[in-house]
């Protein structure tokens, strides 16, 4: 594990609203370059433009590898090829239910215009919550890639206001139409979590599942575990800088103030089996 991560990238994903911003902030404090087009939550917006698309779910391996290669090159500061430039503008012109036309155009502009780097950064990666959708493909494509998956209590996520990912990817994971209800939000959480259990076994030592609730309670210990997973030293300055920003969110345990009667009892039981409180 340590040998792989010395020069390989680190990707971060989760369901939306799971606390990935702080994990990305830790890596940035530790010297990782996560790209130059980031929003406040540290999402890599080129990854959103190129990879957060349902049609990739049926892309061939060569097609996926080509697109991922464009992303990898750009995060490392390389100038995009003519083919990558054409694709960026093509995707910017294609309507997307989660992004506005001006937003897409701006992503293509920064992808094409720079800034660029003379040499690639020694440590790099990206953070975008729906990265988990293609985690298996990314891990297969790059044997040196490590993936960090951030998880929150499924009951809290069922009542989260951030349901954009569930709305867009829920039909793919559940193989049916989804409703804007806590019941379907929990069903989506369970489907993603079961898949991550399978992938963690499939790629031993290359996936770290981070319990965000524990991260909030024990930020220094979890930060050290994350850096160890990445093959990095326990950078005290990076750990302290990150831990100083950690606040326990009001949404933690908020499910206790909600009516749980409409949730699927089997899904609630699965949350409990994952070690999360359900009462």
C-alpha cells in the first residue's frame, strides 16, 4: 500500500453531503495538488465536467480510459490535447440536469486555458463525491491509485437536504425510478454502501472507508490514519490545521428528530449492521 501511494494519485468520493471537503483539505495541507479549478467544498470541477455523466456507465473500457486520461493529465497541469479540448467544449454544450450552461462553459474554459505546470506535481489526486460511481474502473485503470470513501450514518443521509446525487445516480444504482423521499434516499445509501463493501474486498489495501462521524469526534486520529493509508508521514502541521477546522455538524444524529416509519425496515437494519446508531 505504501509503495503504491508514493507517486500514485488519491481520489476521494462519497454521497453528497458526507463531509469530503475536510478530507480533501487534509490532503491539500499535506501537499497534494487536487487541481486548479475547485469550488469551496474542494470538488475538482473538471472531474465533474468529464466524469459525472450517466452515459459513462455504459462506456467501453477504452472509452473510459481515454476520458480518465484527459482528467489525469489536466490535474497534473499538462496542456490538453486537441482531442481533449474538443471533448471539453462538446460536453459544455450538452445540457446536464445538475449544471447550468454558464457553469459548464466556465469548466471547459479553465480546462482549455490553464494554468498549466512545467512539471507534474509529485502528489496529486482529486475529490468529487460521485467518483465512487466509477471507483472500480479508476482502480483497475491505475494500479497505483488509492481511493478514500467517506461515509455518514445512512439515517442522517436519508434526511439530508443534499439529494442531488441520489436524484441523478439513484436510478442507475437502484435500477428503477427514484422518488424525493427519505425512503429512497436511504435505499440509495444502502446500495452504494453494499457496493463499496464489495469493492473494498475486490481491491484490498487500496480503499479506505472513513466514518465521518468518527472523524468529527477524533479528527487527529483519523487524519493520521488517512495519511498512513496514503503512504505519507503523519504531518503534524497538516493534521493540526485540519483538526482546527472540524466542527460536529448539527445534522449528526438529526434522524432522531424525524419520523422513521416510512423507511424500509431492512434498510434500517443494514445501517445498524454497519455499526451506526438507529435509535
